[in-house]
């Protein structure tokens, strides 16, 4: 048993083409980051020097975390892109066409729990987990509920519960950003011309009460509800917060 936990675990969530992958562009020392690609070896939308691995079998992700633990001088961080496709891969390889589906779905949940509670929690390096979200209308409340889609028993609590920091990638008109004035938000000349900016949303707003964005109390101020779409800046903010 260990009382350690990974203070630098981040879930970056969002719909397709909302800026998840591009948020990785400014990660420092990329040659020492393990990039675990679960999406058919798709290319990132920018030049990079990550140590990229094409994940074709779910348990290869365990191996990556084990390698990082055994070689701390060689690994500064780990990225899973995406958790959604990783769990779909597990379903395709270990559940579909399996005779004992009840056991297989139990293995599905256990695979994720071991990943988060053993591999991720005990990692000594920052871990960024990317995930797609899905929105469904809640007719009783009259709002959209947005979450990372997951199946089996994991669906009850939601897998966002396994991270204390969950941000959402968004495309927001500049006029909506003016009322916040975050010190972690820089508007470029190009964005001024376009009239919108890709951002991380760090806190819930009146329009997004159905989402599972979360963070420790006082980690982000109201002004920092929207911040630059930059994973490195986000990690730096976490480091400063926990250091204080």
C-alpha cells in the first residue's frame, strides 16, 4: 500500500477538432516524453520530437508506465492519446466475440482501475490523458450532460472521478472571453482577426453545468475560467499550485 498520488495528472477532454492534440505543442523536453498513440498511429497536427509509440494492444500502456518507473532519468512525462480509443481497443480485443461477456466486462473495469490506481497514481512524472467527450440531452433538467463515454460498471461514477484536474477544450468567441481577463490567456493578432480562440475551460459556468470539468478549490480563479490551450502552461500552473 502507498499513500503517494500523482499531483500532476491532467485529463484534457473535449469533442473532436476542439484543440486537444494541438495543446501539446509547447511541451518542453519532448524527447523525454512518452507519447502513447491509441488512435491508429495518427499524426499530431504539429512537428514534434516525442518518443511516440503506436499502441495496438491495451496492455502496452502498462509496459510504458513500467518503463518510466524503471528509467526515471529517461522519462519526464507520459501522454495517452486517447483514453477513449484505448478502452474501445480493449472492448474490441477482449470482449467482442468472447463467450463469457460478464467476466470480460469485469476485466474491462479492472484494466482501467489498475491503470489509474497503480500505474498512473504511482508515476513520478506528469501524466496527460486525452479523451473525447459526448453530449446527451437531459430532458428533465433541460441541459446537455457532457462526459467521457465509458461502458460497464465504470459508467456509474464516470472516469473523470479518477483525476482531480479535468479541463475541457473549447472554441470560444473573443467577446465572451473579455469579461474574464485571465492572466493565463493571451490573445494573438491572428485570433483577433478570426474572432475566436481555442482555450481550456477550467471551471463550470452557467452554460456548462452539465459538464464534468473539475479542479481543486482555489486552483483556478474566476478570471482563469478560460486559459490558453497549452498543456505546458497548465502543468506549470499545477506545479506552482501544489508547491504553494
